[in-house]
């Protein structure tokens, strides 16, 4: 068989149509920035868990469509080790690992 492809007119790289999460700095010391990209305005739950799944911190944020940056402070109350940040909204759930120095 044969295939026919349409011409690509343009790609808008600034359009955030996907749900993604990035953490920095990692490893973290006193604070952690959570960058959340989401396609629509939505209520979002931010949860920090330890390696056995115990919830150590949870908050709800109302985030806008596009890029959102949240600063989690006072990480010094956490012992050095491995933790997970779980982000949940109507787009789904994303879990990212971070190290606390």
C-alpha cells in the first residue's frame, strides 16, 4: 500500500497540552520547587510520602492552565533520605522521587 502525509503547518511549543511534573533542586536541602504543567485550570493535590508509602505532607492547590511553580519550604524537618512527591488532579497522578540531603 501507499501512504499520504499532510503538510505540518506549525507547532506551538508553548501550548501545554500535557500533564507533567519536574522537581528541583534534587537533591533538596531546605526547599523544593515543583513545576507542574497542566492543560486546564484544576484543583491539584500535592503529597509527600516516605519510601514505605506513609503520607508526611499533603496540601491542595488551585492551579491555572500551563506552568505552575510551587515552592515547598521547611524541608529541614524531614530526615535525610529518599521521598516521593505525588501530584494528583483530574489529568491523573504523577509521582516523582527526590532526595533530601
